[in-house]
């Protein structure tokens, strides 16, 4: 059996590259799902332009009233 020996410099280089790859493998899916959630939230929620109240937006309506103050908001 041949044993592979690695130098200390090679070991630290392997750790560095492995750490960078681990961060990339984790961060790319997290960023993609975060972007998709943000887009979905933007379609289903609204913020009143007068009082700032956050509420669920009714579907298929371009103008909808704020449940807090009653002002009509546009999508």
C-alpha cells in the first residue's frame, strides 16, 4: 500500500479551498431561496401609503382599501 503524504502547506491550502467551496455550496441556494421568497411576499402583501400598515393584498384587485385607515391603495 502506498501512503499519500501531504505537506503542511498543502494541508492548509486544502483546508482553505475546502472552506471556500463549503461556503459557496451553502450560500448560493440560500440566496436563491431568499430572492424567491422576497418576490412571492411582494406579490401577496401590501403597505398602506398613508399609515404604513402592512396587510395581505386581495387577489385580482388593482385598487384595494387599507383595513386600518380605509385609504385606497394601488398595486
